[in-house]
């Protein structure tokens, strides 16, 4: 019997009980839909994390002030005041380090005319735009002379600039007040967007770290050092070298805990990656259970179909159909149910992923291979769970089948 004829018979057989066929496909629809949603959301989240890492800077390593203990009390991460300019200079000399920028941060209320805005004031060095691959939209970044002289200059993020001066307005040369101190705006950074933790990088302003130390906070230490390695492969070795160098700088004895933290962007993104992996595994479990339930439903319905069509099977075998023809016929019916369910499930999965993207703003990408994978799962489920009923039909005795009432 030709494949075309086999398909026609299979479609007619499935059309006899449309409601039963639709309900049988339901498990497959849910399973394939979950597979598509799982792949789309997982791939989208991974792509988003990779893009955020790339946009944050080139081969970045963050050194932050760590914990210190006073009277047996752990003061917590970021509490140490032992990170200094000397540490930043020492880090710059480490082989494999391309750039290093000392950093001091604080909150500040910035006032321009009758407008004001509360934002983060990031004190940094002239190398930060090179480390973070972050150009200016207007004006320029500050110079080494501004850092050495603790100049009262600042570079605004786009959110701060748009709030104080209006959108698409170049505020270069304007005077703003921070803590009642006048600062000259010398530039505006290009828009950078949010970090992987939801922090808006454009809602900030930059100034020389020495200016923040002396004029805004009155301190001599720094909060962090931003480092750029020569290449991505060098990051682990550079991190180890930084740790060793800072332990020497801080005179820490062997066994004494670090009073600083050295982290790469990949490590910072690991928390979100783990969350994504957990969600993906949850969806995979849902997909697996749904496919299993759908497969059992297909097996159940095909067994019922074999019983209902026993006389038909006997008649076909009596007029010359071979056992393998009957086996193939019922396998085709099982696979058709799976593939139709997979097609509908594909639409459901795409709809779910698109809905999550629009309403929850979670990135989703449906890769082309996911479609093939979904249909492959559907076909494999149909063959696996349809084989036993098909084999049972093929092994029927024609005489006994014709006598079946």
C-alpha cells in the first residue's frame, strides 16, 4: 500500500471521532508548547545576559572593599576602608591588566536651575570609558589633570541630563550644584541601559574620584577598582594575581581572610544564570510530564481503536494485507496525532513566550532548531507509544478478527 493511501486512511480514521482525537492531542499540545516556551525563554535570557556582559565593558574585573571584623563583629561586605589609591596603582602594574580605575560612589542631589534629581555620583578615573567601552554623546570625559586637581567637573548619564535639561539637549558648559557646590558639566555619556540586575546605568553622573573623596565625602580611601584584562582568557590568571598583590599591599598573613572582593562579570551574572537554569529545568519537567501523559493518552486511544476496528483489521488481512502493513497503518495514525498536536503546541508555546516577553518584559527567542526539536519529540513520542497498539493490531489472527463482534 502506498504512503499516500495510508495517510488518507489514517486521516479518515482520526476524523471519525474528532472530539476523542482532539482530547488525545491535548497532552501533546501542552508538552510541545512547554518545550517551545522553555527553549525560547531560556535562550532569550541567556542572550540577554551575554549582551549585558558585553555592554558592561571589555573583560571587566571588579575589586570591591570587603568585610572587616571589629570586636568579634563582622561589619559586612563593603565596610572595609583599606582599599586605597596605592592599591589601584599596584593593580595597574600587574601583567595582563590593561586598564584600572579607582572608584568612589555616593548619592547626590543635583540641581540645575529649577530642576533637581537624586542620583548616584560615581567618582572614577579617566580610563573608565575605555574599560567599559562607553563613549560620550556630548562633550568629553574628564582628563588626568582634572583628577590630579580634584576639579569640580562632571559627566552626566542620559537619564540625569534629560531630566535636568530636557531630551536631546546638549548641556555641555552648564553649571549644576551638588551639595551646594557648583560643578561644570563637560559631557554626557551615551545611553547604556540596564545591568543584568536591573540597575539603570544611565541614571548616574561621573566625576574625578579625587573630587568625590575631598569635596563630597571627606575620605581618603576608595570603594572599588574597575579593571580591564588584556583578553578574556587572561581573566582567571589576572584575578589570582590581583588577589595575591592586594594581600601583600594589605599585609595580610596566611590564613587571614581577604578584606576585599575580586569578581568578574561572569561571576556576577551567575546568580541570574542559575535562576534561568532553574526556570528552564522546571519547564523541562513540565514538558516531560506532559509528553509522557500525552504519549500514554495516545497509547490508550490507539488500543481502543484496535479493539473497535478488529473486524476491519481482519478484513484487510483477509484480502492480502500483511502484518507490517497493519503495523505501519496504526503507527502512522499515532504519529499524525502527535504531529498535529505538536503543530498546535508550537503555536501555543510561541504565544506563551511572546506573551511573557510583552507583559513581563522577559527576553524570549525561538531558535529555528527548537521547532525541529519539538516536532522530533512529538514524532518520537507517537512512534514510542503507538508501537505497542500497532504491533497488537498486526498480530491479530485474521479468522478470529473476522469473527469478532
